[in-house]
C-alpha cells in the first residue's frame, strides 16, 4: 500500500512540476499530513522540530461561568490528532513512541486501531500520561520531547501561556520532535510560539443536502503559519473521518464549494465570531 | 499453577475469592491437541483433570469465568529456583527437586526453631503466606523424604531415624520415580509396594533388573551416600554508613547517601549489572526505621539519573530525633552491557548528551512525579462491551503481561467506535418516531436540535455467561448498565456526531461517546 501511495505522489509531484506550480522536491524535516492540499498550503507539511496548535471545538457551554462548571467545556480534535499520529508513525520506520499527555486528549483506544484488520501499531506504541496540573503537563511534555525514543508528543495545552509554548517549541526544535497541542478555542487570543495554529470546528448542518455523508466531518482552518505572510497562510478544508478505517481524508464536497462565497469569506467571519466570544 | 496465580494482577485471588470465583487452566500442546497441563482447585472441583482436552474442560466449566494460560515449564523451573533461594532463610543447604519440590538439609538447624515439627510448621506456614500449598516430610535421608512427601496424605509427616523401612514399606513403587519400563516389569511379577522390594535378595534384584534400583533403595535407607546440589544464595548488594551519633542535618544525610550510591554503583559496575529496584533504610533513634523503595523501568547505574529520583524523596524524609545508620541496597539487579563512553562528542550534533533522556529515564521520572497510575498504556481486553474493551494499565504491568503472554493477543471487537467515550454515559432527552425507534430530535449539552442522520441500531447485550451478581453490581454502578443496549450513531443539526443508546430495561437514552 505504501509503495503504491509513494508512487502516486511522485507522479503527482512530477505533474505539478511540469505545470510549474509545485515545490521541486520534498522538504526535509517535514511531516506530510496525508492531505495534499493542506501540505501544499503550508510548504510541504508540518515542521518536525516544531509545535503545532489545534484549537478544538467548544461545547454548548459558551459563557465563562458555565464553562467553569461544565463537564466537557471543550472538545479536543482527537480524530485529527490520531490521524497525524498515524502519519508520523508511517513516516518513522524506527517505531518511535507517541506520548499522549493530559487525560482530556486521550482518545478512545478503539480509534487507534486502523483498517479492517485492526493494525495495532499505534496502540502498542502509545504511552498515556495523565498529569493533574498545567505545570505538570508542561514538565511532562518537556521531558518527553527530550527522549530520542519519542516521535510525537501530543498534549493538552489548555492554560498554557506564551512562555510555556515557547519552551515547548524550543525543546521540540532542539530535539527535532513533533509536538502537537490541543487547546480550547477561547485561547485563540493567547500569544503563542507555535509554528502553525489551526481551528477545528463542527459545521452546523442547516440544509439537508450538506449532510449527505454518513461519516463525521470537520472544518479545519489554518489560522497562522510561521514564515508565511498572513494572506498566504490561510485556508479552509473539510475533513471526513472514515469510521471503519479510522483515518481522515479531505472531503470531496469541498471541491464543489470552493467557489462558494460563504466558504471564501469564512476566515473573516470566524475571526469576527471569535473576537465577539473573547470580548 | 501457583506461580501463574500469583503473577495475575488479582494476586492469585482466582480460586480463593468467594464473591467472584474464576477458574485458571494451564494449557499445553500434545499431539496436535490443546490439553490441560494443570488446573486450579476450583476447576478440579468441577471435574477438570490433567490431560483432558481444553474443549472438554471448557464444557465442564461452562457458566464460570475461565482463564486459560500457556503452560511454561521453563518459567516454573525458574520460579522453583528462586523459591529455593528464598528457603535459604531456614537452612543454608537447599536444593531444587524438579519438577515441583525442594530438598532442605536441616541438620543442626531444627533446634533453632524448637524441633523438627516446629520447623516443618514454620516452613509450611511461610509457604502458605506466599500462596503455595506444600506437603512436607522430615526424614533421615533425602530419598525417603522425597518418597514420603509425594505419597503421604497429611501435610506434615515426620519419619524417625529407625522407621524408614516401616514408612516406605506400604508406599507404591511408583513413588521411587523409576523408569516406566522398569515399573511395568516389576508390576508384571507382582511387585506393587516398596516393602516387597526390601524382601527380595539384593543380588537377584540387580541381576534381573539393573543396579539402579538397588542403589535407589540403599540411598533411601541410608546405606549409600546421598548428596544434593544446593543452590547458591545470592549475596545482596548493599552498602551502609553508621554515624557516630544521631544526625539531624539533612545536608549530611544527602552527602552520605550520594557517597553510598556511588559505592553501590561501583559494585554494580564490577558485576556488569544495573539496579532494577533500590531500597534505602534509615535507622532512626527512638523511632521506627524509614524505608524508601525505588522501582526502575530499566536496569540502570546512571548516578545522575538515580540521584535525581532519590534526592526529592530524601528531602521529604522525616529524620525524627536523628538518623544513626543508613543502608542502601540493590534489591533487584539485572545484567547490562558495558557501553563505551564518548570522550569527544560529535560536534555536528546540536543536542548535548546531558540534555537528552533515555526512554527508561523518562518513564522513571514520570512515574516518580505523577505516580504509577498516571503513566499507562492501553491494552485490549477480551470484551465487546465498549467501556470494558480496553484497559489503561501501568506500563510495568503491561510489560510483565507482554512477557508472560508474548504470543497471545486479546482480540478486538471490530466495530466503529467514537473517538471519545463518556464514563459514565450522559443522559440525553430525545424525541423518537417509535419508543425504540430512530431519533428525530435530541437535547444534550445545553443544545437542542433536529437529528439530521441516524444510523443503527447496533444492539449490544452484556455477557449472559458472566456472573449474575457482578452484572447486577455493574448495572447499579453505571447508568444504562442493563443487559441490553441499542446504539445509534447520530448527527444533529449543530454538526455533532454522537453515539447514543437506549437502555433496554429502563427505556432511557444516554450519550455514550462523541466523535471529536
């Protein structure tokens, strides 16, 4: 399966080079997400020695008062994180470990199995650490990133400030390890040293014709990518979860709605909405 | 069998816990069939016998919780050897009598315990404390003790110096553990008991069969020299420091322990070993001693790493009126290779060696700060019930279970499951087409909306073969924990993908998970 995928990708790259609209070679030190359009938008993939933040969905409890007492004030984008953990595992032939830090971002282990045969590689190479405080979470992330046996560190980054994210970013860069942080959406306004920031949202289904898929879908939006200009570093993609195979792919329905005015103006609308929430 | 019971996470409660009994079988392959190599008492009470097929045993144990593990004779031999080392506390000469016995030379030791009977009682009680049931025989010779202990019905038998002939005479010849062919040959001429062998002329016996049987009888009666090969007791690797008087200064304690650690690691280096478990004992004046135990994920003799684990614990140590003595001991050690140190580090590498931590060091530090229960791995368990399909267990338990059952993996029920499971399930208000039918509208998490798609139902029934009391307890503890659940995968108009079920008994609806 992987050789075939590689072959198809090399043909696509060659084809793109002929048209002159693609990078000539695969950048080094980059993890391909498996979503070609997303990779193209961020220069080939997620930087390996770097921190990448994924802002999750907000629960129904939106006000700060209710948020404190709600059982699940926000939902980390677990399916996206599982997909990226698989991508990293597929790219690393050495069989490095994935460390999940913070109970909130532990996925149900069933989604760590892939395909109908139930490939258990990710499940067997996953360590789950559950610190109680943000300080302990930061310490555990720092420690895990320093271990050469660890390929990806996925953590709950809620209540992390600028200094914390800078510390994680520096350690990830020095040890060339991928760090993924799940953060609540209301921390969008917090300063962060992350290489890329993403917002993952569930889309309200008003019209019947837009819920034709029997698989869960999310709208993933690129908020920031270091080293790129603001107008370049933006994009919105629909990702669809394959419940049987436990993988994410770019939904085909996005291609149809590419020219849709509502989608084109989505980042502006979303920013306005987040600003209102913060205010 | 006892080794397997003790190695289980429940600590060997399989047969003894009356509230929830379960049976344990050890299976081995024999001529293409899976046969029972060993069965626990609970299984034996149901009629399971050694040598019967596993399928037959399953049919006898139907309706009871059953665990089947692989029979590992080599692991039994290792456990027996370590038990022999443990028994050195009673007498310095202890040997292994395979497959399931120990030989102890108690000459000159019995009086320390108040006589042979008292010593035998003490040994039996100590073994029972470890989870083993033992039959003990005290006899003038090793062979007679072997024969009597394997044939006697009572737990402790004492054979006096002049009573060997009487004790052995009534026992069957099979107790001498001779070749099968020789046993059959003796039975053909009508010899069933050892006493009949004593009556036969020794020269004729040797001429007709072989000299072995005569030698065996002589060793049993004490007419021939008998020797055993005792196990070598392991010398504990321990260092200690005795102070001139009670020390109350924490700084002095820290300096002393650091020096002791250095000495201990030097000894470990000479033996090419690393410490898997360390224990530190501080003897305090007018107070009980304090003991610290440090378990490591991998054998280590890295001073900086061990000190980083020990120091925070020492700083929390209660010194009382002062510490008089400190002992540091490597409780468990394991052989490690001798790696060559780098004198000139690679200049091209941006990572300095002191900045990176190995996998083992990372696990140790995480366990030390967060606790053993906070550093886990997920393992599938043999269940299709969603909340029981996987267990999060401490990494060291998982490693032990992987080592013991490296070839066997629990099967996983292949069905789509949400990325997040709620424990316990969250009640939800729904509007349905029929009482148990597809959902039209739901209200959960402060949001109400129409259902856009509803897939299902997937009916799950809790295992009917499980113990009914356990099922009732789970039903009471968990909302929606009744015997039948109908699961639906639901998308509402807010875009949420929820895993909703209807409780068969109460008819109430719950959200059990969500795709996030």
